[in-house]
């Protein structure tokens, strides 16, 4: 999953106790779960248990339908493996206990991610390789940890082109990805038939048009329960100050195709049913430096690597709020067309794109109004309870 893996600084440790208390209170007085058919799915970064202090037991499962545990590893030999054997084993034990407390919660292993997609192309290249990747995934995660997982989320970033430069790529990835999902579906269905249940199969897909074009969407979706569309990081390494995850394009936008609405329309036009599409929401922002004051920094030239502690490479929402940016000269601005906020410090020329409770609420309303399948977010450890609370208030059962 594209997103800053290095989030969670030690300076935020003082907030973790309050965060655990907030979530713990939510669990002691359960709120209604999301309406039937609407998914509220949290990606949980395994390393966040160490770097952010997020305890699996404190996950606010009463406000979620699904948890995606990130990440499982695809090794050079084309087989699946644990990302961190000791950490994952402990976390899976806690996930099993969490599910006993919240029987409605479904948990999936997310395989790959931004830093873990290097060997997908090789593992999908032949029928034998595809069979072995799926078989080893089931053996590694389902047979080894029975009763924990309800499905698999494949996060290949990205077939054909677009991920890290060291990743393996083939033009045939486009077709092979569809065949790989068919293999996952067949083996998961066979496993479910033996156990008298059904397992979920999802993918995380890019929201950028040139990477969407590398998917056989008309066929691919038929093997999947739904698609988690990563509708964020539209401008993560851009040279202008632009929104990380705008809902709509705005007047004068140099990239009108890079927003949530435009991305969802591409999937719909390719034939993917609305209910099979889940909108991604970032629980982090991105900072830029050297941003001139015109339009309060919007669309001005910018350095994406110069914001330092204010969001170079990304900054968790909870970290950003804990720093009290208004006290450091930042002013909050709101764009009525993009439905997105930003922070700007005219003195230091630092500009920060992020999502807050207002923009998150509008995205959840967009999902309901367009009959989509729900929302997911990267990632739970980035929140202080505010953003998930805003989603839950819109999508909860009436």
C-alpha cells in the first residue's frame, strides 16, 4: 500500500495512552456497525505495533467491518512468507482474540505493498508459479494460523510499470495479474468448500489513470469481492503544491484527471460494479517547501522533499495535530471545489495537504450517494480517533 511506512515518531508517544483510552471507551460502549453492504476497512501496518504503539487489542473494531493486516511478503523464490515472524505471530494471536470479542469483524492478510512488490511479476509469470504463490500463501497464513484470517488482499504495486525501480516488470503482467487472481479465487474457493465457509479476495489498485490502464478491469473484477482503490498520493512527488487526495478537480487544476471522482469514474466506465469499489482515504498528509504565497500556496512551485518534520515523505494525521500547527504559524484553508483542506505558513513557505474530519465526512457521503462499496484507509495507526469517527458517523447503520 502506497503510504509512508516511516510514520510514527517517538515525540508522539505521550499521545498513545490517550489514544488507547479513546478507543477502549469506544469498545466498552459499542456503536452500530456500518450499514449492510458498506465496508469500513482499516489497513493496519504490522510495524505500527512497535513504532506507533498501536495495540491490536485496542483496534476500534466496533467501527470497522474489515482489517487488512499489512504485509505478507513475496520472496525471491515466488513463495509467500511472514514479513516479521516474531511480530506477526504475536499480532495474529491478538487478532484471534479481537475477533472473539467482535465476531462481525473480518480480517485479511495484505500481500506485497509498496516496498514488497519486487517479485510479483516473476511469481505471476507462469501457471506453475501462480499456483505455488497461492498455495504457499494459504499454507503460510491460513494453515499456520487457523481461525485468524478471512481472506487475502493482493497489493501488487504495480503490474507492468509504476512501482519501485528495482521491481520486476513485464508487459505480460497485465494479463498475468488477472490469471493470478483467478488462481487465488480457485484455491480460496476450494479451501472454503472444505471448511464450509467463504474467503474474501480483494486487491489494492492504483487510482492514477496510467496505472489503471495496466489492469484488465473488465475481467479482473469478476474474480474479486471488491477493489480497494488507493485514491491518494496523486501528487506525492510533484513539483507543485497540490492536494494529496482531492475529491474533485478545481478550476485551474493542471491535473484534472487526478482526483477521487475522476478515478472512480474510470473504474465504473471499465465495467466494475459500483458495489465492488471501495474508496481509499489517507490518514496522513504530505508537506512541501519553498511554496510562494500566491493562492495561499495552491499550485505554486514546491519542493516535495524540503518540508522536514512537517511532512516530507508524509506525516500521520495524529502527529500533525499533536504538533498544533496553528501555534507554529500555519493557517488552515479549505477549497470548496476540491473538498479538501490545506495548511500554509507564509513565513516559512511550508504547505501541507492532508485530510481532516470535514473532508473525510464528505468522502464517506460521496460513497453513499454514488452507491459504492465503502471506504478503506491507510492506515489505522495514523489516526487519533477523529477520522474514523467521522467516517463512522456517516456510514453507520441507521
